[in-house]
């Protein structure tokens, strides 16, 4: 397998692939979490528990899973002229 030196252009494409996927997944997951928790709380009358800044907590809870999924999707994507792959490190010679 030929190993390529990562260029700035490739790095930006990889970053963008991870970022936009994460942005969509995180916002969707946080919104769903907010709706699943917030709507029942409003229905049963606990309005004081549903605060306008509750989206911060929902976003933080959704952050890690959505980031991992976005990274996995970016690893599976194909880019112009390259793809991301993991390669086993060469064994160090024994002394």
C-alpha cells in the first residue's frame, strides 16, 4: 500500500467531511433529545425544568456520540484521489 504525505488541501477536505457530518448529527440528536425530554415535561406541568438554555445540556450529551459517528462516516467516504485508511504499524526490531 502506498502511503501518501497529507497535503493541506486533503486535510481541509477530511476536516470538512467530519465537520458537516458532525454538525448535522449533533443538531439532530440534540433536537430530538430536547423534544423527547422537554415536551413531556411541559405536558406534565414542569415548565421550570424546561429552560431556554437547556439546549446546551442536550448538545453536550449528543456531542460525543455524534462526533464518533461523523468520524466513522468520514473514514468510509472516498475523496478525490485518496481515501482514509488505518495501517498497522511496523513491528519494531527486537534488540
